């Protein structure tokens, strides 16, 4: 696996029909860090993810992952820069099995030669076995072996969330963008997410940026937190520093607590 790098975002802005969804936001995420982005609904959190993963193009600002200028990459090349992500709304192939969905996560590492693939020559066969081995490693890592041959449509919501996380890990990211990993989960499932995030960071050495509403989870796993509201930066600091910030309290509660 490649070495994690610093994510550097400077003066990031985007407008939709004259509305500033994100306005002049800057932040860095250090290698090996877990960085959380919080804010009320509509604050611009997922928009930042869509900018980093190049689904949107900013109207202003710069984004670099290490020396790589992300603005020079189309969306389908972001995975080659070492950036993987999950989505707020689960994006899986409903009528395919868990194993098939995870193999899709290996696509960016596969040779795009239709003739060789059709002929299934020894080199292709060896490559296929290696991709399958890497998928099985992730299945074991997240303890989802019992779902391997099940269709996504037959799984519970919590199991689907685990599969989407697994597929993102199958891309071998060094930076993982997690959009509300605990949304819709019960307390037990959220505790499991906390353990997975800790293992992903420490055992796999992956840098994590997460958008999350569950402040208990944020307090457990995040090294630093960035709070935004109406597309603007409110505060950056440790979870306690951000939680005690007057502007953050006002954005969440309507008053300074």
C-alpha cells in the first residue's frame, strides 16, 4: 500500500445558482489522522466530499493530496491518487453478491485489456487470484464472511453499510472519505463502527476524513474536528475545543450554551 500524504485544501468555494454552498474554507489533514467534519443539515459537509472526489468542480480554491493537484484529475482518476470514499446514501449493486460488489472495488487495479481478459491467460488468472485474495483479506478484516455470497438486496441496512466500507477499502486507499458512517445504525452497530475506524487507522495506516452527526462517535475517534455552517468555517480543533466553541454552540443550539 502507498504511503499516506497530507490533504491540503485552500480557500475552497462553490456556488449553486448564486448560493454559496461552500465559501472560502481551508484545512489540512495530516497522514494517519482521523479528521471529522461536523455541522447542521445543509451546512455543506457532503459538498466538500463531492469537491475532493471531483464530482463537483469548485468555483475557487485549490486541493492537493501530497504533490497531486486534485483539480487536474477527473472523478474516475481520484481512486488512482489513493482516495476512496463511501456515500451518505449507500451506492451498491443491489442484485449482485457481496463478493461481486467487493471485486468491483478492485477494478482500478485491474488491467484493462479485453483480449487478455477474454483469453484468460495464465497472467490474467494469477492477477484474478491476487485480487480475490485482497478482497478476502478485507472480508476477514471487517468480519463479514457470513455475507460473502448473499445479494445486497437481502442484507440489513447495517450490513450494507459494512459492505460499502469494505468496497472502499478494496480500492487500497491511503485517504478514506466516510460520509456519515454511523447514520441509521443502532448503538451496538455504531460501537462496531468506532472499532473499525480505530483499526483502519492503526492497523491499515489509512488517513480518515469523516462527515458525521453522531457527536459521541466523533468524540471517540476524531483527532481533530472542523465545524461548518452555511458553507462557512466555524472552528477547527480537538473535539473538546470545537464542542466548547461559542459559534459552534450557537449553530447547533441557536444560543451560546
